[in-house]
């Protein structure tokens, strides 16, 4: 059984026992959260729309961290203008406990 959940403006395909990295959540490590479900597939039985809106995915917050560094370099030709920046996107790692129908 798998489900499509939405969090942080992105959608993720999850199964029980999966660990995924999502946009940073304002939760403490060890908290249990409920993620809204868009779609559930259970042994060929599909739940979509109103049927799936009653479902939810229960997940536990495992870790908070930062992603890999992205280097940003901009310049203007023939003007001796150069800028260098970096960015590390914060994330929350969650472990999927249960998919309820």
C-alpha cells in the first residue's frame, strides 16, 4: 500500500516504514504529525478525492538538518562585477509510521 501526501507545497509517494526529507516543519524531534493524503492505493483499490480526504498518514519527526550547499555565482561581462553566494536549504526528516484509510 502506498499514498501520495502533500507537505511544504510538494507531493511525495510514501509507504509504511519510509523515511523522507520534507520542507522544514516547526516540530520537535519525536513529535507525531498527520500529513494530508491526496491519493491512496491499497492492493488495487484506489481512493481519490473525497474518499482519500478522510485518510491521513501518521509520521514521526526524526531529524532536522540542512541540505547540500548550492553555489551561486553571478557576473556582468566587461564590468568587473562578480557576486558569489551560497545556500543550504533546511529540511525535516520524517519516518512514515502508518497509512490509515
